[in-house]
């Protein structure tokens, strides 16, 4: 390119919290914005929009009628917050951070399963009370996990759980053969699979099809001994129905990393439930994740600047990158 392209970085954090951006400083103009006014001024100048902060309402509110944005990159696997009409109906290419968080999330899921199987929540509770309580615990070997969303993250989860001796079934837009899973069924088989599953793991993105997918009907289809693990998106689960399912022992427990509203309201009943583990949307955030995100962006930036095909291109109609098995 004869002139430097302009990259607008939208983030709620300090720029220096994303090490590695110096890799593009000599070949691009980088504009760092954190508020609505500076974003409004910067967008008409942008060739590339790099988003680490998903304040989609603000972005849509100031979206320029006249711009030359060619590429929007999201430093997350889920891009639902960015799929507003001005982007979806445009020629802007959208990419995401597919692959960066897979291993971290898979380890989180395995850890949550072990937490339930070994009754670790009660071990900590009894320790704090100085109570010696011997119990028998569960083996995860031979148990059955259902991964709702057999994409990049779901496949990594499945591989790790199968290595631990579990049977792992997945759901996807269509049934397929996949060596990471024992079987992958179409999404419309979900309610047939729930009654057979000991652990139900949500790794799906938020789309029109998945919003509110786990409601009273879904929980009522699950085993009373089953546990839910949500590392996908909060609105996939109807939280009031989940609370009801836990209170009435319709299911046995839940490990939740994402919620309908974040941060989770301090008054939420989920905080005090003894069979619930809560984490602050951090399942995939390993030490060094910010640098990994920028390195991935820089690699794709070189593809963009040299006219090569971008990787991790999101299908804007479905809201995610199609799996390549």
C-alpha cells in the first residue's frame, strides 16, 4: 500500500494492556479510542476497526454514514454484540479471535467437571468450618458430556474430556462425523440428548437460534443429577428458569462463567447457591492472553495489507466462523 492504513482501536482499557501493537506502528496509523466522542471522530478515518470492547450500542450510535472501513476484527470468539445492521448489511469483513481461548476454556470445563465430581465445593466449605466429613465421590470416567456448540471451542473441550475417559456428544447446525466427538447431532436433537447427559456444556455463540435456548423446558429434560456448565454466552440461558431448576433440584448444579447481565447483580440468588460455581467471564483468559490476541491480529493484518485471504472470517448471517473439521 502506498499510504499507511489507519487502525482504530476501540478498548475500555489502557492501550499498553495490549502488548504487541508496536508491531504495526511503523506500517499503520493507530488511533486509540475509549469514549463516544473520540470514536465518532475516528471512525471516518478508519480502514480497520480493532475492537476489544464490546459496547455495541455506542458503536452503532456513532456509526458513520460515510466511511471506508474494510475490516472489523473482534478480539473475542463471540461477535454477537457487533452484528448490528450497519455491519451485517455492509461489505465489511469481520474476523474474530477463534482459537486463542480454546485450550483455556477446555481446561476450565474439565476443572468444573472435576469440581462437581470430587465435591470440591463442599471440601472448601467444610475446611472453612473445620469439619472433617468423609464422603465418596464420583468418577468422571464413563460419564457422558453433551457439548452444545461443536465449533472450535467445543471441539477442544471434547478432545480434553474424551482424554479423561468421558463419552462426549456434540450438537451443531447439522450432524457430522468428527474425530473429537463420539457423535455430533443436529441442533434439533438437543432435547433428545439432554436426558442422557451427566454434564451439559454450552460453548455455542449467541445467535437468534441460541438466545434463551436453555429454559424451563430444557432443564426439565435434564437428569436430576446433571450439571450445567456455561462458557458460551449468558443470554443462551434463561437465568430465572435456571434458578428455579436449581432451587427445585430439577438439576444438580451449575458452573457459570457468563450471565445475562454482566457483572452479575449482587442481589442474584445464584451467588449463595451451594451447588453453583461463579466466575467473572474469565474461563479463557490465561496469563498472556492479551499478547496472544494481538499477535493473532498482526498475523491477519499482514494478510490484509498484502492482499491475501483473511482467516477467521465470520459469516455475518450466522454470526460465527464455520467449523473446518
